[in-house]
C-alpha cells in the first residue's frame, strides 16, 4: 500500500475562544492539485499552517509522505515546500543570496545547489532582479521569489497559500502552468480566491466555510451542484420565442423555462432540466421541428460562483436579503 503524500485527520484549531478550523480531514496524492476555496477567514491559511508544522493543531493529526508531523517535524518538513501567505522574506537580502541561504538550510550545496538555483530562477522568471535587494522588489517579484524558495529543493509536497495573488495576468498564467507541470511528480495544495483557477489548475477542490469543509469534489462535480447545471440557453429572435417556450415546458424532463429580453428584438430562452436529466437533444429536436432561427445555443456546465455563494453565505444573512 502506498501512503498518501498529504494526510489531514480531524484537524481542529482554537485561538482562545475562536474555533478557526474544525474537523478537517482529507488526503492528497502525487499528481493531484487540491484547491482550497473559501471566503476570508474560512480557515485556509490556518489549515495550511498546521499541515506545514508551523502551527500545532489543538486536535487531530498531519502526516506528510507517511511521516507524522507532530512526532517527527524535522523529517516531515524536509518533504515540504511552503509558500506562506504574503511571502515574508528577508528585505536586505537579494533573490540570489536568499535562495543560496534557504538552499543551504535545506541541506543543498556545491554544484547541486548551483543547478537548482539556476533552474528555479528560470522557472519563476527571477533573472531580471537576481541581485536586487528584496525590499526594492515589486509585489509580484516578491511573490515569485516566495514560490522560488518553496520549490528550490524539489520537494514531494507543495503547499502554496494564494500563489497567484499580486501577479500580473501573464505571470498568473505562467504560475498556473508551472503548478500543473509540477503536479506530475508532486502532491500540491493551493489556496485561491480566483474561481477560474479551480478549472485551470486543480484536479479537486474543497470549499471551506467557518472552518469546516462544506464541499469536496472535482471542478466538474462542484459545478454540477449549481442550479443551472445542464440547463440549455438559447438566443433567438423575439418573434416565436414565447410559443417555443410553451413547447419546451411540455417536454417531461424540463422542469422550468425562463424568457429574458435581450436588446430590441431578441431574447434568451433558458430551459432547466429536472434533477439529473439531460435535455439538450430534446431541445435541439424541437428547434429543428419548429425550423427556428437560433442565433446561439449552449448547455451550461454550472456556475461555480453560484455554488460557492450558496455554500458560504448563511441563508439567513440579512445583508444578502436572506437569500442563498
Ligand atoms: N494567530 C491567530 N490568533 C487569533 N485568531 C486567528 C489567528 N490566526 C487566524 N485567526 C482567525 O482564524 C480564522 C481563520 O483565519 P485564516 O487566516 O485561516 O483564514 P483564511 O481562510 O486564510 O482567510 P483569507 O482568505 O482572508 O486569507 C479567522 O477568524 C482569523 O481571524
Ligand atoms: Mg489566508
């Protein structure tokens, strides 16, 4: 039996009377990128700090590459690369001196350290600022340097707290690509507030709210929890649209139909399937039968932002009109 690269078991963290994390369990294997999603204060950073041995859990256990973090922290930490939130770095050093220092602290030296520093500098595009003092670096370069120190020793496990935060759009793309490439040989956890990143990077995601896991699944599984999952959206001229909508309503697997005007003489007709049904074929058959002039047609995958919102906003919150 192979041991999971990352294993969290019933983690709980209290800060005085605040319970920041409660009963969190999951595993991550090599080849997986697990996304941590959740509103501010949900417990993402606190969980990551416990996984990396930076914070001691009030209760529960962490094991990294089969090594228990609480019993054997030095050995467990050697398998981890960690990009902390905000990437604290020594301001008076330069990327070159900081990476040499962290490499040595990780037990690298000689030609191996030189090679790893060279490779890492290229992977995260640090050459331009290689000998510039860290305090004068822009936010994005500091973030990239944080990522560089996390991957320098080529660890089996990577824990990255908002790795694309503060990066420009091109760098965001580069870092997502890098994370995907590295995932082939590593187990990775990233936290993010960018929901598109889940599709772009993650093989699986957990949504945290008030310190607990409220959803855990692949991006597609999470999207399928949305109310418009597999709904069919049709853009067509207003003439004939209401007649078409009436016919759609008669399809047994269609649960609801909505018409929304779109500009002067067009409208959007949306047909929602009853739970678990696929209606695309019936809808296209009807369009053909009616010989309708359809301008656009698509089947909705489901909106992750809606799923996120429903799971993380209490339904009774008056600030949101009491709606999920
Ligand atoms: N050292 C601490 N002392 C007291 N409370 C803390 C401490 N660290 C975190 N908390 C609290 O724990 C909760 C979870 O915080 P955490 O930083 O883990 O959230 P997060 O999901 O990372 O949020 P964000 O998206 O803003 O980064 C918050 O209520 C926070 O105020
Ligand atoms: Mg955080």
